[in-house]
C-alpha cells in the first residue's frame, strides 16, 4: 500500500472503487471512480468509468 496519493494509478483508484461497491459503499466508490476518471487522458475511457460508477446522490427518489 502506498502512503503518497500521488503514487496512485488509475487502476488503484478503480480497484478501490470496486472494493467500495462490494462493501456497499456506493458514494465512496463514486468518489474513487471520479478520481480515476480525472487521471485518465482518454475522454471515452473517463466517460466509461463515470458511467460504471454513477453518483448515488443524484438517483435518490424523494418520498
């Protein structure tokens, strides 16, 4: 495990996002995926990452 966030790669962020999804932590997964997308140079890849981990706060239904 790295101690310096500057050493993290896109793959590291995506691994974390998947782990947070498996742990039922969708907002943390979204934040990690968003950081992965920010570090991606290809816009299509970034869009795919964002589509895979949507913001859970925008999909809430009001009761």
